[in-house]
C-alpha cells in the first residue's frame, strides 16, 4: 500500500510540474462582434472576409476591416532549478544528520544482541542463601 501511494504521489507531482512549466497560446478570430474560430498552439485561420491590399499604389482604401485577431498567451514557469550552493555549513550538517538518523530509525535488528554474553559470573565462595535462611521445625 505504501509503494502504491508513493507512485500515485510521484505521478501527481510530475503532472503538476508539467502543467506549471507548459506555456501555450490561444488564438481567436473575430468577424465583427462574432467569434468565428478559436485555435490553440497555432494561428487561427480567417473567415475569408479580410480586406485585400489594393493592386496599385495610387489607390487607397479608407474602409476599416471588420475582422480582427486576438491572442491570449499563457506563460509557464521558467525557473525550476534550486540554488544548492547557498546552503550554509550548519544547514548541511543538519541535513546530513537528519538523513542519517531517518535512515537508521526504521532499521530493525536481525538477531537479538545481548550485551551480557561476554559477562562472566563471579565465583561463589559460600552459599549465602544457606547462611541467612531460617527453617521451621
């Protein structure tokens, strides 16, 4: 269960990083006040009613074109690299000790180690329990 939740969280984090760094453009073409076409990632094609340039230089058209194009640009985040060289020595020491203790925190002992295995029992000169005992007759 723990591995499945780690995989799900890593997948979600990868999707968040992908969408936070992705940039795209939405292009819209209006003919008058009506939205004719919307395109993403490329320029919207016109409706065919755009004004053409005159064929001669002497002729000038003063009529305004009824079509216009709009673009909405969504910029993604550009700076994702962390600056590691600004960590002080005390912070590096804390991180190293935290990682070391966290790794060893959940480590179990494979066999029970007893510290009394090398201990020798003292030699008995007298049986002390026989000296202090009282017997009821």
